[in-house]
C-alpha cells in the first residue's frame, strides 16, 4: 500500500531564503508525482507534475526533482516571498490506477 | 476553460438530512475523483470514475454515501442521512489521459449540525 510522507510538517523562514520541501513514498513504482499548493480555506492548485520517466520539472522559482529509486521528491523554492506562504502537498499515483495518494503537507510561512 | 466547478460552495444542514454535492469536470477530462479533507485525516479519496464508470469506491465510508456520474460533464456525491462527523471539505478533481494530472475544484465546505 502506497504511503506518502512529507517533512517537515511546518516551516517558517525569512523572506528571500531558498528552501526545500521533502516528500517520500514507500512504493517506488510510481506513475506520476504532483506537487500542489493550498491556501487556507481554498482548493488545491497544481504546481508541477513529474512523470516517472522524468527527473525534474521547473516553473519559475519552483523546481521539483524526483528520485524514484530512493522514493523521494523535493520541491525547491528559490528566493521565497511572503506570497509563497501556504500548505504544499505532494501526491503520487501508481501504474494501472488513475488515483493519487496524498501526503499530509508542509505548512510554509515566509516572514516579511 | 472554467476549470472544475463544484456547488454549493458551502452547505449547512441538520443531522439526518440528505445532502447532495455537485461537480462539473473539465471538458475532455475522462476521470473524476471525489476527495474529503479534514484536519485529522487529511485528503482521503472517496471514489473515482473513469469514462463515467465507477472504478474504485473503497474509500466511501459507509452506505450512507453514494456517488453517480450520469454523463461526462456531471457527477454527484450524496450523503443520506448526514451526520455531524461528515463535516469536512469535499473536493472534486478531474484528469485527462494526456498526463493524468489533477485539476481540483474549489471544494464544498459541509457542516452538519
């Protein structure tokens, strides 16, 4: 059974700092991995999707990497801003199924 | 595209009443998912459909919950009778066979009193 863990659960950093959020999964035979952002009281916004054949994806100040063999992904946020404050969730899907299993998220606060 | 559309945004109901949540997926997406989010349990998959057919309903908590997808552009999640422990935010998401990435709706915040 696939399980997804995110560490740390919460993180507080000063503005401008580069930071890394971690995601680990127990079954390395994944199909896709997707990172989402959720603002308080809002829905989930997709940030990056990495297919199993890919090693990383980039969008603006965000870079997500995938190491299937070790069951890990990282989300790198460069030059953090207060507007980056949100909960970041990682989710993985396995071949043969269309569903994603979610981690519990990392709650990020960027201080001005 | 307007994205995944859920209604209502908020629902407050009394215990024992029937509740119906609605979802319109993105046009062209062939998979639809219903999730429930609570502080205690995070995001839990309730059921998902592929090409309007239910594929996995193992996450549906009890017989009080049911879901339908009568056509490619509409799905409902029904709770009958509702209980206070059903209070949560219910999300609908859809995906396409192009990349299987999710797009979420804004959710329905359900409060059962």
